[in-house]
C-alpha cells in the first residue's frame, strides 16, 4: 500500500476509534457516576424509596419489562423509622427533610433541615442554643456573616408564603455553608409532607457494623444505599443525569459505529482496489486466493492496530472534553464526575481493528477469487454490473428505510423522533451499496452541463467520472452522509424549537407572567395575585415529569413533560383544547392529555400514570388538546404535582388585567414581572438547551464524517497517479488536467449534495408531518449554505492538493 494511501487509512481509523471511545467514556462515566458524599458521609446507610419505575407489558413469551428513572425524590414513610431502629448495630435513624428557604431581603437561598439532621455533620454551636420553638432557627456561620446576623437576631424567611419572622437561636460553625436548621417538628410541617421524609439516614453505633440485608428486611419495598450510592440519594440529580447519559451515550455510540462502518468501508474498498493490479500479478505467479487475502489482512492489521490504539487513547481526552462541555452547558448536573478506565480504550480499539480487518477481507475477497487476466482488466476499466449481493443488500436497506419512513409518518410522538437517526443511516447504507448507479446518474446529468460550459475539460471530467462509477460512489457517499446526518439532526432540533416557540406564543393568553429568581414562587403569591384590584385571571403553573404507558406500535413507558395548573382558564393559556375543558383540572384526580399521547383516549376515560416521585395515580381525563410542544404532553392539578415534587413552589404565575403587581414584587422576595413574549423566549431557550446533548454529538459525528470525506477523496485521488500521468503522456497539459479535476469535483460534490439533501429532506418531511406538523418545519437557509460550504471546501482541497503534487513533476512517467 502506498504511503499516502496508508496514511489516509490510518488517519480515518484513528479518528473512528477516538469517536467510538469518546462515547464509551460517556457511558462509563454514567455507569460509575455518584453524587459526592457531604451530609451523608457519616451514615452507615441511607434508606429511601426506589428511584425508578419498572413497567411490565404483554404476557408469556411476549412479556416486556422496561424501567425509567424518577426525577423527584421518592420519599419514605416516617413509620419505617422504628423497625430500622431495632436493627442490630443501629445507633440512630434520622428522618431527613430538605426545604428551600429564601432569606429576606437579600434573596439568599438556604437549605432548611430539621435539627435531628445536625447529627449527620460535625455541628458546633459557637453561640446561642439549639432551636426550641417553631420560630427558632440555627444558621451556619458563613451565611450569618453574609446576612449580618447574630444569635438572638430576627431573620425574615420566605418558605411557602410571604416572609415570616424567625429568631436565630444559634450559630453553627461546623456544618456546610448555606444550611439552616428548624426544630424537627417545624421542618416536617414546612416540608409539605409531614408524614414522609426525603430519606431515613441510618447511623451506626460506635464499633458496630450494620448489615444492609438486615435493613432491607426491616424496610421491605424500600432501597438501602451504602457506600458511594449514598451520594446519589443526597444529590438525586446525579442519578437522573446518569440514566440519561447512559441511554444517550449508548444510542450515539451505536449511531457512530454505523457511521464509522459506512465511512471506513468505502475508504478501505478504495485502498484495496488501488492494489488490484498488484494482486492480479500475485495470482498470476501462483498465489492462492487465501494467500492474497492473508496479505491484505496482514497489511490492514499493521495499519489498524497502531492507529486504533492512538485513536483509542485520544478518546479519553475527547470524552473528557465532551463531558466538560455538557456539564458547563447545564446538560449534566454540576457534580457529575468524569470516570476514566482502560475499558473504552480497549473496546474502541478492538472494534476499530475488527472493522478494518473485516472490511479489508471482504473487499479483497472478490479480487482474490477472480482470474488474473480479469483482475488486470479491471485495473483499467471498472465492471459495469454490480455484484448481486450488493444490489440485494442495498435494496433491503432502502426498503428498511422506507418502512421506518412510514413509521415516522404514521406513529408520530417519541417513536418518530427516535427513528430519525436510524432512518438516515438505513437510507445512507442503501445509497452506499447502490452508489455506482447514483454516481452514473449524477455524472449523466451534471456531465452534460459541464460539457456545455467547457467542451474539452468538461468532457474529460464527465468521461472519467462515468468510467469510474465505483470510485465515484465511494467518495460521494461520505459527502451525502455528512449533509444528510447533519441536516436531519440539526433541523429536527430547529423544527422542535420552532414548534415549541410557536405553540407557546399562540397559546399564551396571559398579559404578564410572574417569575422568581429563587427556588420558586410561594403559593401565597398566587392567592395574593387573585385578590389584587384590576386582576381578572390568574393561573399558577408548576412543571414536572411524569411516567405514563403510551401506545405507539406497542405500549411502552415514556417520560413525559407535564405541568400542574391552578385556576387555569382559556383566558390565560390555550393549549388548543379539542375536547373537554381545562376547568376540569380545578377538581382533584383529573388530567388533560395532548393528542400525541392520548391515542384512543376519550374525555371521561381514566388513565394511569406515575408522578415524579413514583406514586401511581389513576386520573379522569377531562380534556384533550393539541399544543403538546408548547404546554407539555400532560396537564394536571397544581396541588397534585406539588404534593409529589421536591418542593411545593410554583414555577410561574400567569396574570391578566391591568392591576398593579408591584405589591407582589415588594412582598415576595425574588418575584419579578415579565411579558408573555419573555416567557416564550425562555421556553424557546429551554427547548434549545434540551437539544444540546444531541447537538454536541452531531458536531462530533459530523466532524468524523468530514475527516472521512477528506481522507476518502485524498486516497481516491492518490490512487489515480497512473491515470493522471497517462493523460499527461498523451498530450494533456497540466492546466487541462487540473481543470478537468476541478469540474469532476463539481460532479462529486454536486451529486453528494443532491443525494444528502434528498435523504435529509425526506426524513425531515416525515418528522415534521408525524411529530410537529408541516407548518413547523424550520430549515434556516444560512445554516444550509454553511453546511454545504463546510463540506465542499474540504472536499475540493482533498482532490486538488494531492493532484497538484502528482502533476508537479517535470517529466511524467508511469510507475
């Protein structure tokens, strides 16, 4: 293998290993991620509710089981404390409550706990005493200094209503910053769920060991966290982020593997075809087909092993960078840590080597079996007919893509969204296998146009492209893949963001929106707003996520965005109700569903779902609506959502009327007034933020595809040394050959662009029709132009730079 071609193959394999390993790092970080042990570091174990829901569907051989994580803490009944206290070795069981508290007038947010929780950290009262009454609190020293508070001072605290006066009974210098302690009974009351604790923290007696199995036996139906898993209960966002990261990393890793196979297969096929003449000579002098294949495999191993190892080692850095970007953008919790080990390195290197050897062996298989004379003939003229296996396999992939296209059109919802990447890859594999037909078609159309523009060079470019359809297909495929994959993933996100913004804008009837810069809006603000003169309509909204069985092709458990509303009416928000009325949500035990998840549900039916903390509820359907992107797939009574959330505070309050809202902003700390347009912009920004993970992955995968584009075109051009030299020997000038190559590049890039645009267009059309509706399809022209330029410029350079080096010699000769 020539040095230039070998270098190109090695570079592509190294980048493939780096990309696969990077997604492996994300998966491993998700598997090993645990929250930091802060307040629970001294605990022998933490007893808590299960933080996932398992749903079983079907029966017998068709029985399926799937699990989804919970986004809210699954609380524990306080009655479980006594059985745990009786376990041998247990010194104490602390019922831990966490309550967000805002200190007035500064707006400083504190974490409120019961005084029993002070046993979990080295608490030292430097002044004052423990809280003794319902209005007593103990404050940490750092927060006291920031607020200018001493023991015995009064402190205004905002919890569930307007700020109230508390007395600072003591200052703690040993506990974590931003901590405030109530009496245990007061903490239970202000938490909003006095009969259930966030967790039961087990403290062991000095010198004793507490058996986790004994704790599980004492608390059936609950989970017992020990070791590093205790941090997951203290920081529940880490556990939710871990599950999402594992699922995302696995999906993207699978897509990147298919992309790598597609890119590398064309590249290695070119490298083997470049050696057809050499392999034919080997067969002519007596080498067996097996010996020829062994030569190819050995050479692939010599290139693949070092390049895969280099790329796999570099994947640790790329994976760390991806994780850092996701953490910085808020996609992952701040405490989410990077986990590095040899596993992603070994796995990505092994996959890359096996891929290279397997594709090299398949590419050499046909050449090694044909007769030497036939092989020598193919070095001059490519075969006109495609192998039967290639045609059949290509048609199978096209039919698979067509089936997924129908699925996207007919099913809609999350199933349609998740099928987009698979649809693109299926169609692109069909394009790759049937590529010579596409290349001949593109050459026929663009070649005729180029002949008119430049009769000599255009004819030379068109003739050369038509005669080398297999080579053309290998270089057109990565160009089409880059544009199809990037266009589909990017514009599916812009379409979703556009649908969210448009539905929120069209459905927002409120004139003003109350928001909070703190942990949320107290329920008292909603009640106070209704009492203001001139205010006509008020709606409180609290966001959450619920789990519900949803039918697509089959019933599956899905995580759905939901909102709890209080006082909701069409005067403040209009999700475009088609049946029923949102007024029914003012009654307990009710629900409204979007058309995406309703399936054949009718008003008056009941649906089961799981709240954010895992509590299963059966609710009566009072309304069906269409604007699921703008208002979530599920609408619930606000009080139901608050009862099963980490805190009871509202996210925002919608207000109509010309009443003066300044009394509210003065009475409640952190409360601000915004317009409906500001609210819509915030939703749009949140939609874009939710798509950041996919966007980061698209950048990484498309970056690899562009490397494949450049490498494949460079290898294809380098393998044409004999052809270009022969053109010089028969009288073509250097300028004529370069002009022909430039025009041939137009054919390559033009055909690849049309094919990629066709695949992306079909996929986006299906996505918009099945998920958001065609009017919501958003394809920014500047983004399209930027994508085409980003692919075309490297592609042109990959052809013209090596060609110029080949033609630089003063006296051409055939080697």
